[in-house]
C-alpha cells in the first residue's frame, strides 16, 4: 500500500491513465491512484501485464479499471486509444506518460537503430500522449494534470547512457515548455525524475545484450554512481500523487536524484 491513506478519496471521481502500467513504477502508480479512489486505465504494450494491473487496481480500491494493450510509440494506435478512452470512459483528468525503455552503452556502441528505438518509446510516446490527451483536456476546459516520467539521467550526464539520457532530457524540456503553455488553463505538467529504482528496467532490459562480466561492471559503476538500488517504486508513486496534488514542476525522486538536481 503506497498511497497510505494520505490521499484516500482524493482522486475519487477522476479518470487516471497510466502508460507502462504493467510493471514497475507505472504499476505502483496505477495502484496508488486506485487506492486514492480514481478510475484507472492501465496501458501497456504487454496485454497480460496491463490486465493484471487493472484487475489488482480494482482490488485495491479503484471503482473501475480497464486494461488497454497499446504501444505508446505507435502514433495510430495512440490515436485510436485516445478516441476509445474519450468515448467509453471520458476525458482523462490525470495522464501519466510513464512507459519507457532502458538502454545503456557508450555513444559509439549505440547504433542508429538503438537511438530510434529509445527515442520512439521514451520521447515520441510522451509526445503522442501529451498531444492527444492534452488536447482533450484543453477542449473540455476543466483542467487536469500531465505527469511525464523523465529521469535523473535528464540532468546527470553519463557516458553509459547517451541515448537514454538524451531521450529523458528531451522529456524534461518538453514537460517544462508544455507546463508554461497550459498554466493558464489549469492544467499542470510535472516531470518526475527518479534515480535508480528497483524495477525490471534496471535488472533486465537495461542490460540487454551485454555479457555477464559487462553487466557486473555496469552494476558496480551504477552502484557507485547512484548508491544502493533499493528504492521502491511505491515511493516514486507517492511522489507522483504528491506532485499532482501540489502541482509541482520538476520532481527529483530518490536521494541521489535530488543531489544531482541540486548540482545541475
Ligand atoms: P519497467 O521495465 O519495470 O516497466 C516499464 C513498463 O512499460 C513495462 O510494463 C513495459 O511493458 C512497458 N512499456 C515499455 N515500452 C512500452 C511501449 N512502447 N508501449 C507501452 N508500454 C511499454 O520500467 P520502470 O523502471 O518501471 O520504468 C518506468 C519509467 O520510469 C520509464 O520511463 C523509465 O525510463 C523511468 N525511470 C526508471 C528508473 C529506474 O531506475 N527504474 C529511473 C528513472 C526513470
């Protein structure tokens, strides 16, 4: 339980859509909104994972929850999703563009295909979400909130994360520009910037394609850089709800992310 009663019923009557809700931070965020009384749309390209999150969201308190199997980097699929959600569930009050993939490797180890893949998901996925659901919010005229999951990597250069860091720096800037644009319409925009969080992204996808020796080396470097990788996704979810309630702009989460943000 992450919303810890602090925000009990705070989101009652609201519709919250979370992308990448099948695992990790997105799943914890969906549960936290569910505990706070929201109706939840759990979007993930992994249909089974999305369905599990929706089912558990109902169990922990969401009056309703739905699963949508969509790849956020697919512009047409996202357009269909936005139309379907508006027609069937209503206008989204809180959009959490959380879906993202990890990619590590030096600049010269990063192929054009790697760049395309990470930018398609981490940046274009956020752009599609903001355009489509942000438009619905502005047309309704009753405010709302958009949370984009960036990363401490957005303001902390690392030679191990050129493509990932670039994608997240872009998400951070996009969020700040959109925040300025939507401020007059009662729509808040937040960039959440976690450091290393204990999810699948740092144990599997993040190290995809590297051998065991290299993985060990990278883990040691990450541990030196970021400290112990035991920060629970539930605490990031708490920070997301807090950011929406208090309309925060840029939120570094985890101690090392806060440190890196102060230095940036
Ligand atoms: P995760 O790998 O545990 O979960 C990500 C979820 O997103 C998975 O269910 C996956 O199926 C889904 N997903 C991936 N690509 C997708 C796509 N194209 N369309 C729809 N769904 C997609 O990862 P985690 O750690 O929960 O990451 C969530 C977000 O947090 C990402 O944007 C990540 O970059 C960011 N982040 C994570 C940190 C960490 O240390 N875990 C640190 C900073 C930021």
